[in-house]
């Protein structure tokens, strides 16, 4: 049933599943992760539409509340996630280039630790940001803007936390001396999820912090 | 299950669009008084869904049990109580609505409103068991290393996506209006929509899983 030698690094052949043959482009990760990513991005697109509609209904409230957000913190968070994605991408390409080389694998593992550290810093940095608002008496019910601010960044934060678990899985895979057969698919899927988390923030940040 | 739910929900109980949590107690009582019969019949149909949840969930669990047969069926064990909780949710929310529609003119409006509140909370708020059910389905699918897997892998990712999107329903307790109230776009319509996508996807892939199970068990018999 195999029509010939597999393309180098074209990943796994799984009967009835993601068969990568000698023709056709390589889809990073597996079909399923794209079901998740595109589905999630569709939902966040809905979130952004809701934001636009609510903002059109109460532009002064949104402008005023947005200006009260700490743009500096938001920028720091953006840089943290972008750096994190860069490190994760570098880890992925290292593993893909030399999956058998131990020093490459440990370098990839270190890059993943760096990526996860940035992600953790992002999450921890949320605490003073939220706390500052709560301390000044601002919560989810204060106005429509703050409802969306807390809930959208909160749901995004849950994505980040799950992403940290995903990065941990990738880190454990990189630390193995011998690569498992589906490793490339795992790395690409995990990295795709993490980049999605980054993309979502890159849209959330200007929407919430800068648009006002 | 989908048909019964929508027949009970829309034309009979008139819960789409959902009544507003910001409505006054008098308005709520009037709604139950006017639509008492529709709610009683509609919610009786929703009760049937409790039974359908169980049989539907059991079929999925049989398939993930098949996947986990080599090790401990922990994910299958997690699914069983979560589908029981889902059935209980269907039982209790329909029952609270029945209670609200039972004596709408004989009691004070606040009582009707409170019963309506608790019914909506029961229906939407407990997102955790549903999300746990989805995660407990997704994990065995991703761990399936057999030659002919029971479910295609994208079904696992659909389950993980669904698990995420029940979370906004947990936000209804903070709001009486807006997108995260129980009649809101993001806490009501979105999770409801996601749930029915999930039901359809699981039903369709379940047929495939059962077919692959039949083929797997038929093969030894055809060996000469």
C-alpha cells in the first residue's frame, strides 16, 4: 500500500488517518488541531464582533474605560507572548532539522523552557493588572467594556494556562533520548496551538487597550 | 435528541429567544401563566432527553472502553458519571420549570421568578461536568494507537473545542443582561450551538466507530 519511499521528514503514516504521501503539501501538525484552531478563532471572531457592536452602542464608555487600562502592561504582555512564540518556533524547527541529535534535542528543550517561562510571566503579570482594577472597585459588572475586558482576557488566560501544559508535553518529548514516531506531528500541533494563543492576544491587545 | 429538544424548547416552551433575567417578577409570572401548558408539555419532552443522554453516552463509552482496553479505562470511568450529571441537569431544569408553571397564578411573583432563575441556572451554569465529559472523550481518542482507530482524531479536537466553549455559560451568575447573561449571545446561544454541533459530530462518528468495531470482531471469523 505504500507507493514508494516516504519523503524525508514527512512525518508519520497512520492507516485511515493523516496519510502523507509523496505528493501534496505537508499540513503542519494534524487535521484535528486545525479543527480546533479554526473553530476557536471563529469563536473569538464572534467575541470581536460582539465587542464592536457593544462599542458602537456606548462609544464614550468604551473610550473612557479603555484609556483607564494600563497600556504599558498590555505592551509588556504582548512582547512576552511574541518572544514566547519565537522561542517555541525555534524549538520546533530545531527538532525537525535534527531529531536524532542529542545536543539539538536538549537545545530544543531549553528553548521550550524559555517559551514556557515567558508564558508563565504573562500569566503572572495578569495578577497585578487585574488586582489594580479590582482594588479601585472595578469588576465585571462595572460597565459593558469591563465585562468584555475581564471575560475576554480571562478566557484568553485559560488558553494560555492550557498552552503551558501543552508546552510541558512538548518539553518532555524533547527531553527523550529517542524520538517517538509521531513526534513531529506532536510538535507542530502543539506549536500551532501556542501560536494561535499568541495571535488571539495580538488582536485582543489593540482592541481593548489601544482602540479607545 | 435534537429534534425532541427543539420541539419542546421552541414552539412549546417558547424559550428561544430566552426570557430576560432582567425582567420583573410580575413579567416572569405572567409568562408562566400564559404559557403554562406549552411549558408543561415542552419540559416533559426535555425530560425524555435525560434518558437519551444516558444511552447516547453509553454508546460513546463503549467505544472509548474499547480503546482503553489495554490499560485502565479511567477516561471511560470519568465519562459515566459526567453523563449521569448531564441527565440529572436535564431532569432538574425541566422539573424546576414545571414547578414554576404549576401554580403561576396562586403564588407571589417572586416565587415564580426564583423557580425560573434556578431552572435557568441548572440548565446553563454547570459547565464543568459537560466539559469534563468532552475531555474524557478526547483523551482516549488521542491515545488510540490501534491499526483501525475507533474515532478519527479530529473528533478529539472537536471535543476539546467544545469543552472550552461551555465555559462562558458559567458566567451567567454575574449578569442580568448583556452577552453573558442567560439570554445572552455568548453564554446561552454560543454554548447551545456548540453543544448541538457536538451531538451531531459524535452521533455521526459513533456510527463509524461501531462499524469499525463490527469489522474488528468479524475478522477472526473470516480467517479460514
